C-alpha cells in the first residue's frame, strides 16, 4: 500500500497485572491496518480484548510492545483526529443537549458563538431539533446515543472508534441508529473501527470484518464485505449474499467462541 | 358502537380527580398524625411532671421551657441579650463552616486529582480523621484565647475533614467513561477538572455540607463550653451551673431552630445547583 493507513497496529501487545500478581495478556502480536475512509468492524468472543484495542488507538493506554500509528505517526496520548463513541452513556448528565454537543469545540478552543452554531447544526442532523435544552436523563437511550454521535462528529474525526455503541439499545432503535451512522459516515468519510459482538451488525455496516481469537487476542481472519452501498439496513439481512457471508464468518467466529468457553 | 365504547368509562377505572383527592387526604392524615405524636409527647412530659412521675429538677418541664424562652426574649439572659448569644454562635459556626468547607473542597479536589499527593497524604488524613478532634478545642482556647477565633478554629477542624473526605471520594468516583470521553473530545487536564470532575463530585460535596454544618455548630458550642464570654454554649454552661434544666432545654431548642434554618438554606442551594439530576421522589 502506498498511501498511509489511517490506523495501523503492528505486533502490538497489551498486558495487565492482575491483583493476584499474574500477568494477563489481552493482546499479543496484534496486526491490523485500516485505510482512510474505510469502515472496519471487529468481532470476537466476549472479553477477548476488543475494547483494549480501541483504548490503545485512542491514546488512553500504551502498548507494552509493538507500534500503534495514525497516518504513519505513532500514537502519543489522545489525538485530536480521533473520535470515540462509548458503549455506556458517556454524555455529561449535568449539561443539556446543546452544551453536550458544544463540549468538543469549546474544549478545542472554538469561540462560543461558533461552537453553538455548529452544535445546533449537528443536533438538527441527528434529528434532535427541539431537544436542545433537555438534560440526558429526560431522553431515551436512542436519543442519548444521538447526542453522543453529534458530540463526536462535530469534531470532524478522521478516525472514528466505536465500542459496541448500540449494544444497549432495543432492536428497532438499533436498526435506526445503524442507518443513521451509515449516513453520517458517508458524509464524514472518516476511517471507522467498529467493535461489536453482533456479527450481523458488523456485516451490515462494514467494508471489512476482522475476527479476533480468544485471549490473548490477535486477528484470526479478515473478511471483505463486498455488498453494494448505500445499504438498506432493514432489508439487507435477508439478502442471499448477506446470508452467505454471515455463514462463512460465523463458522470462523464460532470456533473461537467455543474455544473461549473451553478455556474457562 | 366504537363511540359508545370510548365514552363509557370502565367500571374499574379510577377518575383522575379522585386520585388527587386521595393523595391530598393522605397528606393531611400524615400531618395530623405527626402533630398528634408531638402533642402526646409534650403533654405526657408536662403531665408526668405535674403528677410527680418526672422530677422537673433534672428533666425540666415544657411549660417551664416556654416561659424561659419568653423570659429570654423579653428580658435577655443572665449573660446578655438572647439575640446577641445566637448571633455569636451563628457567626462562629458560619465562619468555621465556610473556611473549613472551602479548604476541604480545594484539598479534596487537589488530592483526588493527583495520584502521588493522594498516596502520600492519605495515611495522615486517616490518622487525623481518627483523632477525636473536639479535644483540639482545649488547645485552641489556650492558643487563641476566649474570643471567637478559638471557636472558629474548632469549627473549621470539625468541618474540614468531613468535606475533604467527601470531595476526595467524589473526585475518585468520577465516571471513568465520562473522563475518557472528555479527554477524547479535547479537554485539557484543567478543563477536565472543571467540567467533569467537579460537577460529578458536586453531589458528594453538597451531601457533606449538610452533615458538616451540624459539626460546625457542635464545634462552636463545645468551644463556648470550654471557655467563652458569650454565645449559646456559654448560655448552656451557665444554665447547667445554676441547675436550670429548663434553661438547657430552651437553649437546645434555639440551637435546633438555627440548625434547621441552615439545613433549609443548604437544601435550597443544592436544588439550585443540581437541577440536572433526575427527579427523585423525595419523600421528605
């Protein structure tokens, strides 16, 4: 590849010391590269170190071995080009929707009026117009996720990390949010690394799906998803091509899930 | 047909109005029962004294306490006007409370945010916290004299550790996700402190303020017990010295009113600051 990868992990290892003094290896010899503008999903057995990977890329943690780079530059602390959508609610409960969305630009030194204008625009784009002055506890789970998306996209991230963002939502809301995400991504053109335990979700959204092994995690296989875009999240899962891909990846994934269970 | 089905109320359906009426009735019942408890207690005490079951020399007498209060308000106490004594105690407790709370919050946040500082100092704070701090009152009286300074110092010490411990804990308990989110959104360490750590520690800090105003009052009054020229503590000590149990109880009631007023002020402040919280069904 000639152009630099948006995200690249090579031979990365991340180990923890447990309270009993043992060394627990979350990632070992982990290799993955994501091109600019590419949507890559990671699936794997629970607790295999998927979230750990995102933490390393976001600069929230450091690897014990190997290299993590963003556009060929090693990650050193939190990078401004990175956006992160968390699994749990991470919007600020004491701020209303407007001030939650404004937070990023304000932290980054944008003027107040400018930040508010941007925020109002993003609030409208995620369909929350009219809720600017609601506090998070007054919103539904799906609406709080929309706030989180607006909060992240307003910073124009070139690299977007998502840690099972929709796993706490009900099925109908999740489908809507997936559609919304694809639309936002089509405009933002950021490289996305999307962690999920839901294989269907991974295939519906991603260009490539990486299957991880049980702990210590490494990439077991990478599957290209050559389904045309724009994709219709609601109907695609009944498409024959979708089913064929899902079956293939599922066999791969199932092997690891069974191995993970045998290990415990 | 459909129309009739809609307009005809179901037999089991309770009209909204009657629900509201019921709730109001219940509220009135609770109030009435509360008053009844108060009346029974005070009447029992009063009649207990009158029938000779309770010795008023030791335990006072409600009517005597009321007369004492009226006397204090009209003619002043043996150590000066009542308002003066109340004001002195409020001033000492209030000043001690403010100083202690401000220092407690500042130190709690500073230590909570700094790993090394907190590891170094946490052991000393534990030790300081386990010392019965009221004893320091004697030292303060010796060092700072009989005036307000020694009482304020004691109140500060009483308040500081409670607020400090809560602020510290509140900072440490701040949601890791929120902190990570703010960092990725671009917050500097200072912005992280002001816009994530302090707001999330705020409910801990405010909770400690409720408790610690009581401690500030205790500090001021104990200080006055130990040696003072004025104040509610001295008033109680004087009443005790002349075996005037009605006087002790009367002073106690005055102090309780002060404490309740402070509590009400703090609750108002808390509600003002924490409007973002989901409405909890605060059952008083």
